[in-house]
C-alpha cells in the first residue's frame, strides 16, 4: 500500500506539472512558438495573485477571477504587440525575444517584491485530506489541482475540435499561408492562442503558490518541468501533455522514496530515457 500511495501522490503532483505544460503545448501546436519565458510568466501570475490577495483579501482560488482575465489580456497584448513580429520560418528570433522577456520578468519581480520567498495561504483546503482506503490519504488541494488539469485539457480539446475558434487555430497550425488567403487573420488567431495559454499559466501560478513557496527566480525550473511533460507526451498533444505530467510526477515521487535527493533527478532521468527511446513522445500529434 505504501508504494501505491506514492504512485497516487505522484500522479496528483503530475496534475500541477500538466498545468505548467498545457499552455506551452497549446502555443507550440498552434504557432510553433517555443516560449522560454513560460516559467517566469507562471511565477509572475503567482505574484499577481499575491498582490490581488493583499489588496482585496480574497481567497487564493477566488483571486483567479481577477488573475486569469488579467493574464489572458496580457498574453493577447504580448503576442499582438511583440511576439507576432518575431514569427517566421526561423526559430531563433522567438527564442531570443522570450529569453529577454524571461530576464526582464525575473528582474522586475526582484525589484518589486525582493528576493524573499512568498506563499499563498488557502487555509484548511491545503492541509485537509480524506482516506481513500487504509494507508492511502488524498489531499483535497492536490486532488483539486489534478481535476483542474483534466478540466482544462478537456475544455481546450472541446474548443479546438468543436468551435469556430478551434477551426481557426487548426487552420493556421496546418498552413498559415492558405488560412490567410481564406480570410483568417493569423496575427489575431495567434494572439487569442497566447491569451488562452496565459489563462492556463495564471491557474498554474496560483496552484503553485498555494502548494509551495515561490520567489522571482523559480521560473526556469518550472519551464524545465513543463518542457519535459510536453516532450514526454508528444509536442502539441494536450492529452499527451497531461500524461507526460503524470509520468514526470510519478517518477519524482518514486525517486524521492528511494532517496530524498533523487526526487528531481529521477524525473530528469526518466525524461532522458523516454527521449532516447521515443524522441517523438508517446502521443506525437498536434492540435490538428
């Protein structure tokens, strides 16, 4: 039962990693953009939630009502004003611009909030649990995080395959030139894709901030976990991203049980093995 409990806890942590990775997977699937600043945007969303809570006294989950629309609006403006100018057949310009954005975000957060770590307090929700069977306890907050990841992936799948907006996303992903000839404004489609990605980023940031302490320099490590989940699952595949997050979370949980120092290393080793054996990921399919 001990090992079963460890696997279950790893799966629940994998839900958080899936939230880290879903926005990354979405924008790669739609516009083939690799966002180096993705992890820093997650931390930025956590600090935005912290500020909202300090000003209003809202519960961390209630702060999502403010943080998610604000992050989506920021993502829309960022894509329309800056990132669209970098999109071309060459992958280097977006990498350089998002790397610069990452540095700017880290230093801005350092100047505004200092290097001190922070944490959002969700009260009894973050410490409460229930017994599934003797020897296996499920925390309410980890379960909520996992269910939220499933709900986000499901909602995005419905949007992509059962809505006019989803058809536009898939069209520009398949062939940007032809979609533009058919009257599709690729720049605005990309901006809406980034807005959706940032909405998921906001959720990931708030859930992370409730689960653990955060500081201005945590972004790159969150980016690595997100990348690993995306690549394990398959680039651009949202359900595969969820599976990748779960695999990564279980690997870390098992590694920590063997030796506490192996927690992060075990996840990286599993990622490297999968990359060597199946470099396209388990479910190599884009948003189309």
